[in-house]
C-alpha cells in the first residue's frame, strides 16, 4: 500500500471489535441500466472485489449504527428535581414581575399576562434542561474521529480542519496515476460515497479521497465564513489530491490525473473549481448536478418530470448555482426584473438568518432530531423506498451528535447566500448589465477550451432536480457523456451503487 501524507489516513483493514457492519445495498455486479452504457462493463476480479470489501470494512463504525446507542434515539426525561426547578423558576419570575408591577387590583388582563409569563418561563426552563441532556451526549469532531476509529482523519486546510477519508487501490490491484476526489451533496457527508468509492478504487487501481464540507459531517465548524463556501471546498479537493500525489511519488511530487466527482451541490463545487483553475484536471463526474442549464443557448428549458416535494424545493433553492439562469427566450426587462427579485430574496434571507438565528436553531433541533423527518426526506430522494436501509437513515442523522452542529449549519446557509452575491453588486448587474454568464455557460467554455471529458449521471425518477436538466447540460458541455438511470432517484450512488460504480469506472478507464 502506498504511503499517504501526514493527516490523510487510509481506511483500516478491519472494523473495531463490537462494531456491526452495515448491510451492503448492492454490489458492483448489480443491475445495469438499460439506458446508454459507456464502453464495456468489465466485472471486477476476485482480488478487486476483496479489496473493495476491505475498504468498506474500514468504515464499519461510520456506516453502521455503532453510534446509535450514544444518542441518536435518545429521549430526554426530566427528573423530579428538574420539574421542581422549572416550577420554581416560573414562580420566581412571576413573583418578581408582580413585585415590580405592584398592581392595586389584579385585573383579568393582568392575570392573563401573568399566566402567559408563567407558561413561557416554565416551557423555556424545561427546554433548557432537556437540551442540557442532549448536550451531554455530544462530542467535538476530533473526539468523534478518534472514537469511531474508521480510518479517517482531520486534515488542516485554510482556517479549518477537514474530515478526510481515503480509499486506496487495495492489495493485489494494479495502481494507476488517477487521483479522484468526491464532493457530497446538501445534508449529506462523505459517507455518501462509501458504497462506490472502494469499488472504483479497486477496479481502477486508483486512490480516491473524499471530505466532509464544513457544516456537515465531521469537518470542523469554524467561525469564519470562507470554509462554508462551495468554492473553498473545490480548492480543498485539489489540495487533498495533490497531497496524496506527493506522498505517493516522493517529496517532489509527480504527474497525476486529477478527477473531480460531485453529487448535486457537490457538482456545483466541482464546476466552481474547474472554472477557477482547469489546469491538471483530466475529467469530471457530475451526479445529479445542481448546475441548471435552462439558459444555455439553443437548449430547451429544464422542467420537472414529477411534482416537486416542498422540502426538496427549499433545498434546491439553497444548493443551486449562484446564478441560476432565467427562462430561455425571456425578454431583457423580464430577466433584469427576475435578477432584482433574486438579489432582494438573498439579501432578505441573510438578514433573517442573522436576526432569527435562535428561532432557526430551535426549529432545527426539533426537526433534525426526529427520525421520521429524515426517513420522509430520504424517501423523497430515493426512487424505491425499499432500498433505503435503516443504517443509511442513521448516517444522515449522525451529525446531531456533534457539538455545535446547529451553529455550523446556520453558518453554511449564511455563507451560501453570501456566495450568491451581495445585494448592491447583484442589483447593479441586474439593472445595468451586461448579464453574467451562467455557471453552465462558463463551465461549457472551460470544457471546450481545455478538452476536459465530462460524465453526467442522473436518475430518471429524480424529484429534486429534473432529469431534463442533465440532458440539456450534457448537450451544452462539448464531448460530455450522459447516463440516465431508470427507476432511480436523486442519490444514485447510494440507491444503486453497483450500477453507478460500473458506469464511472468505464468512463475513467478511457481517460
């Protein structure tokens, strides 16, 4: 096995004692889509399959419900002492107000206000005591990395430490110069790639890395805004791949083929990075990309092929590119009016996030801690709910056990809206132009100039991002290849990982 740089650790060969491994959802030999295939799909050798299995085993603690007993299903209860303390606080507040007000006559209005004050005080005190029990179960990112022993580590990169996982080629696999990095989607983490990463690494002899974006997973949640931007995470991907390449080729480094893979919001980060600095990238893989192509000249507008779930519609507004295109063939004045409205919306969202953060945090806690919330949301993202395993739901719920997860999520949202552009600059562009090219247009120009191959993978049953959008994007990106997966939803790499790994491996072999 190749040596890796300090701080980037390959997955352990075996899970820690007592950890229950997750049930595999589908192997590499899974069902192949009847739609467009890329090249010949070679089945993995027994050595490659064994290497992939070893890679999966290393993340057993992170895949399974090993942490569920630590508090995922924890239901706090107030002791008699807590109940008495809550009542005492409410009584004390009411007595203090009564003493300060000193009314001569207790009117109905005064009594009603005192009752409301008592109820509010009692509810707030109970909530604080219950939250204290939740806080007692939470740990820092560093503590969880050590506790899970999943072979991952925290890697320093500009104002933050990123939770990084590495899938090495595996024993018996022929090594290649491919260095692949994976970027996850909104609400997810690097676990989104656990079902396909080891298989691709073993099949190609490539080293694959992935990291949690700050605000998600086990990456640190700093106070600065920069680490929460998608542009930052794209640059972090290059840094991690370069560090791995240096460790494998010696201190001076060596040539390698960089490939970026991104899912949904992660695809936006991939596009940002390739547009910023396309040098050295030999290919990109976009899975259900949130790069909207309705404004690409000559392309039909993307339409949803199914009714969009309201929860997914809100997520789509957050993860979409900062310059989501206007409908094609719309008049210039209509485009400018739409841009002004979007600028005002984003500015209002930033103000609301800042002023209403305590209420947003309370709402997040009440929602995120409910298992049914995640089950319903993920069911909407999956085409076939029977493929959604209980341990998959638990992996998405896991960040609630990380200290400061609510603050990190709010900072991500604030940074995301800030990344979409300031109010004055956005209004200036909207009113005076010229209009800024969409992300799809800029990516198409970079791909054309540098000849970067692109693979787009999308599920026909995606209810978050319409499949027609990827068709338009594939036509806009010169030389790109499109794979449409029947009976698949928004998260193909988790729903049918075997099929996705086969298509990606076939595409990467041609680079």
